[in-house]
């Protein structure tokens, strides 16, 4: 193997590590910062609207179409959305891609069944949630308080943790 190949492989591993890590000062017990973004279907999504009485649990997922762990997480979120579609739970994905068209195409192809907002280059959401990497998943209770924060995506075990947290907040 050449030095160039080894260097490229190490660089790729470094990028993957950075992409899957989130260093956020927002932790469980923190009030979720409000935001308003346009959905893919042209409507406005305002986070705070979901906490008006009687309130809903919100799963907020910050992701991008080019992120391998984000792409792996999507089918699990689709299944969770199906499970909770008749409950007081709102799933919202905020894509931080460069182009809304890429997000729309990806969402259609992958049959995403929950609200998706496009936040070009994360201009709105990244600073509010202090995102340093993606996917970044937050589960927020009916009063707007973050109860679960997770960085990256490790497969079915992570999805099971999200499911358990949502169920506990619906009791």
C-alpha cells in the first residue's frame, strides 16, 4: 500500500468519526431552543407550536443525505413514526444539506413519512443546538424540555432506546 492510500484511509476514518460525533452543551433537562423552518411541502414548522396544551413529544433529528450514519438511521425513524403515528408524538427531521432539492429527492426515494425541513448548511439549527456532527437526535417532552440526546447512530439498539424514551414520555 502506498503512503497516499494509507493517508487517505486515515483521513476518511477521521471524517467518519467527526461526522458521527456531537458535542452539544444541550443536555437532558435543557429547554429546547425554538426554531421555525420551512418543510419540504412549503409549510412552516415551528417547534414551540408542539408544546401548546395538551402538548406533544417531539423527536428532532438533525441529519444530512450524504451522512452514512444518518442514512442508516432513517429506516428506524420511519418505523418509529409508524408505531407512534396515532399518538401525541411528532417526528421532525432537519436536513442540513446544501440544496433543498437533494433533501426532497432523498426523502421521496426513502419514503420518509414524517415532517422534513431543509435548513441549508444548518444555518438555523446548527448554532441553536450547538451541533458539531450528525446525526444528532433529541427527544423533547410535552413541555419543551429535552429528555434524550444522542449523537451518531449505532443501529437497532439506538432505535430501541429512542422507542423506550418516547414511550416513557407518553405515560
